[in-house]
C-alpha cells in the first residue's frame, strides 16, 4: 500500500479541495500519513495570492522532494496555474495539476507510476488547462467527512469575474462557475447524516453564486435551510452589494443562519476603492451594514482592509480609519499592500514605502483589537448556544471549546 501525504496552502476553498483529494486517495487505497513522514506521494495544494505565497509553495515542494527523492511530488492549484512554465522547470515537481482538474489526481498518479515502472527517466505528468480561455464547468468534488467535528466547509462556487487591480485570483481560478444546487444539497445531506450540524459555504467569490446559471445564493441558502440535521448555516466572505433589503430580510427569517457576515471592504476611501477597481463606494458598503443591523440583533460583521495601496495618501488613510471606526467591526484582517506580479497595481505610480505601510498597519491593528474587545464584552454574563468541537485544557482547567452562532 502506497503512502500519501498532503499539505494545504491558502484559502478555505483550497482547504476543502485538499480534503477532497485526500478522500480520493483513500478511496484508491492509499494510506494517508503526516506530511512530515516519509511517503510515496506528496500533494501540495499551492497558493498564489501573493508573491510570498508563491515562494512558500515552492519551499514546500522542495521540502517534499528532500524528504523522499523517490516520491511522486504533486504540485496542484493556483501556483501551477499562474506559473506553469516555472513549475515545469522545477526538478522537485513530478506532476502538475491545475485548478479545475484536481479530481484527476489519482489517474495522474497512476500514469506517473506506470511510466516509471517502464522507464526510470519519467517525464513530468502535466494536467494544466488555460483556465481563462477554455470554457469550464464547476469541478465536482465532495466530502463525506472533514477534520472538524461539528462544522463542515462546503465549496459551492469557483472563479471570479471582478479583476480587482491588486488581485491575481481571476487568472488563477478562471471565470465564475457555480455548483449545481442538487449536488450541493446531496453533499450536505450526507454530512448531516454523518453528524455534522453546521455547514459553512465557501467560494472564491461566493456572492457571484448563480450568475452563470440563472440561480442565486439566496435560493441556495433557502434550500439548504430545509435539510434535517443541519442546525446552522454560515456564510463565507461576501461582497457588500449582495446585501439588499430582500437579502437581509430573507436571511433573518431563517433561524439556522449564523449572524456572522464577512463583508470585504479593503478601503473606506472612495478614491482608493476606485484605483482598486472595487465595484462599490463607502456609502454603499455602509448601507449594507445598516441593513444587516436592521434585521439582525448584534450581528458579527468582519472585514479585510489593505493599507498602503499605491497612491494612498495620509488623508485617504485617515478617511479609511474614520470609516472603520464608524462601522465598528467585530474583527478586521489588516494586510499591508504587497505587489503581485501580473496585476495592474504592481506597476502603478506612487507606491507607498514599507515604513509607512507598517505604521498604518499598526494603527489599524490596534483599532481592530479595541473594537473586537468591545464587541465581545457585549456577551459577558449572557447565555449563548455553543456547538462544541473538542475538549481542551486552559490554565489547567479541563473544558470544551466550540462556536457560538456569531
């Protein structure tokens, strides 16, 4: 029995796909071992969201080959998709699998080992399509189990049509592709029978679910809400434009919805948002938050913010900071702008110095910590429903750790 080890880099969608590939290997008879053990196969599901992510992907591929030079090292995902020629030249990689082809993992391994049995000078096995120019359907992958105990992430959408000026993802993931509703419901029903009580919907651009097939994210959620055994539905990152009066009202009518909404912001300054090629204004974002707070009691609203985007002046930064204070988030993920080769922002004028980015980042992190503490203080002394995940020992005391709806 061959041994296989997997390692994931990147987002929740990548994590889902890594678990799905692991189950494909298990079904094919592979024994799954830790990535730090000697294995016959190493699968690295790569990330390419930043230049640093590319570097980490290469490091993990080289580490795998070093652990066992005779192993089949598989590079899958976004790094392969955006740096195909570079990956082809990397002697650490034996098999390349791009996005939308990860369900071909086992057949590619079979092909590799069959060739190696015949001839020690095995060529790379490549499976990378031009994801941006070739029409693609949603790649069907599914899970019957997951690493978490009560919560399961379910991938329902892939690709992005937004082309934000700082982002490489549309080139790595291709155009929007939505998963068939019946396929989503079948997977979630199976997870519910296995004992999972919460599902978290994941996608590269979740708000775009259905634009390619005359469907909508709201309808998908409504259908999931009918599934027996599922007690909670959690949503992945959303674009603010999706939060209309109807969307917020309908979600609030479904008792299984977790009132945790991650609305991507990036900047609270309209001039900066325009350079980023974001498709909304600060006022439109604020209106989405107002609607969520109208229909939900104390919802947890979280966001992402990029500091030091090219051309961001001190006045623009202060405008963003005041906007963040005004919205008052539960949590903010603060990122210093990092050049991504192949994007428009990387060649923009007026790049901001690292020193200024570090200073601005520190200011927003401090603001985030204060707002998060104020949000959590609201729950002191309150009784909340928790889905427990696992036992833990904290300060010498045995207890259980789990999640509230927020």
